[in-house]
C-alpha cells in the first residue's frame, strides 16, 4: 500500500486536494453572512447606533452574532481608563436571537443586510471572525472615529472583497466632517450637543472621506447596498443580495437621525441673549438701589463661572493629559479657561458682602475675568481666518459672548453708594 501511494503520489495529492476543496465549498455553501445594523439607544454611548456580523449555518441551524462593541463598567479601572482615553473594548460572539431580543426590549431598531459572497470567501471571513474572538485577540483600544465596532465591520467587508471596498471609498470625499456627523445624532439634546461640540477640537473639522464616514453603523449599511465587487473567479457581484434587507424591529418614539446637521448657533445666540437680558435686568435693579439685584447678579456670575469653568477644566484636562485626541487643538481654550472658576467665590462675595471696599475688589475681579473671556472670543474668531486653524465652534462663541459682555461691562453700582 505504501509503495502504491508513493508511486501515485501526485495523483493522490490531487485527489486529496479536490476532496478537501469540495468539503470547504460545501461548508461555505451552508453559511449565510449578514450585516446587522442597530439604531440608536437611550444611553449617550448608544446614540450613534451599533453594527455586527451575523453568520448563519444552515447545516447546524446555528446563528452567531459577532459583536465588536463589548465593554463593561465592571472592568478593572474602567472609569480611570475612560477618563484618560484608554477605552478597552472587546469583540465576542453570542446567539443572534438573544441579541435581537435585547434590542427589541430596549426599543432599538435592527435590520439585516444579506451579503453575496462566494463559498471560499465565506470560509476566510468566518475564520477571521473566529480568530478575532479568541481570548488572546478579542481586546482592543477603542477610538470613537478610527477604531470602533463599525470600522471593524467595515474592515471585515474590505477583507471579503479583497480590498475593493476600501479602494472605492478611501478617496471619495465625504459630505460632512466628523463633527457634523456627530451633531446629526445629538441635535435633540441641547446640553449634550453643546458640551460635546465644546470639547471637540479642530481635528474633527478637517475634510474626511466616505471610508471615514463608516465610523457610523448606518453609513456602513448605506454604502454596502450600492457596492459591487469582482470575486476571485472574475465574477461581478453586488455585495448585498437584491431585496434581501430585513427590518427585524423598528423602534418607536426615538428622535430621528438628521440627514443634514442643523445650524445651531442662532439657537444658542438667542438663548444667550435672553439670559443676558435677565442678567442685565439684575444689574438694572442694583443700579436702582434694590439690593436683591446685586444678590441675583452675583449669584448669576457665580453660576456661569461654575458651568463654563468646569467645562473648561475638563477641556484642559482632556487636551493636555489624556489620549482623547479629538479634543486636541481646541481654540475654545483661548476664551473658556479654568480661570472662570474664580468667578464662583468672587460672585458669591459680590452677592453677600456689606463692605464697599470688598465689593469694589470683587467687582474688579469679575470684570477682569469676563473681559478676558470677551477678548478671547474675538481672538479666537480672528484665528479661525488663518489657514489650518478653522474650528466649527461658532455655537460655543455665540453662547458665551453676550453673557460675558454683560458681566464685563456691568453697571458700577457700588460707586453710587449702593450696598
């Protein structure tokens, strides 16, 4: 027997190869690949949706959900690492039905796109996905725009199409910047919309490509529908099987994701002007020898210093000491600084003191603090005119400018003997 095998070795190896190939082909034919796109959820970190790879095996009846967005608040030092921008995420695999039930229960839309892949590609992608979820491979450092659940699925699609997916989209200009994409999802929450916009710097206002767009799950779903590629056999294929999209669950009562981000600065300016009129009225009362006016004015300056000062403190911390690189090169640091926190005790002192000399000191301190803010805003507006320094922060400037102007040029009531 051994002599026969040796004599017929080339033929034997060919037969072995053909049998092995046939088995792989049959195995690949049993697999169905889908991309699951999940809509926004209620917590902030779910506002941009989710995405996963689903592999169904008709031979075993098994459906596996490959998820690249797994994290846990119970991880060691989670909040410490989060603060410094070291977000350790994992990929894992679980039963698809369990995930569908979770999204239904939490009122999140979910839909499936079925992919048209040749059997040999299915095996390659499945093996890659299984390799990813091994304990030694599953963890990675998450980045909001460059490496997240969506970019990982995007990259798997690129592997499945032998690099053709990236080749088509990596140089195609995006219709938006990262900031504009973010704000399409945050418009319904004025506070979080302002805070996130305030903390994000110039680095997310630079031009990006459609490939970059796909940090968002919905953008992946959008672009795979119209994508064609050529497989290893030279066959032209539409990536998503025509008419295969399946809406498994549709959420109700959730804010829609905007097609185009809203222009928010007029809203912020209007809000700021209303607040400024109220604060100005407090100073008017004070100028009319109504003590309550001074108390209210002092408290107003103190509260505004607290809000803007804390926002500035976190901005400086993220910019100077963390890996949150999307906060870098932020010109908001020119006019909104931790110095504003000094307005908290000065404003309280302004409100409660009965000593004219101390009142004069508090008044001067507050004037300087808010005047520096005003000057910083105008400087930051001029800086944006320089090439390479543009930042879409008009929302931040328009919210703070009227308020800072009122506080910087307040009536000097104490000179009239008003205490």
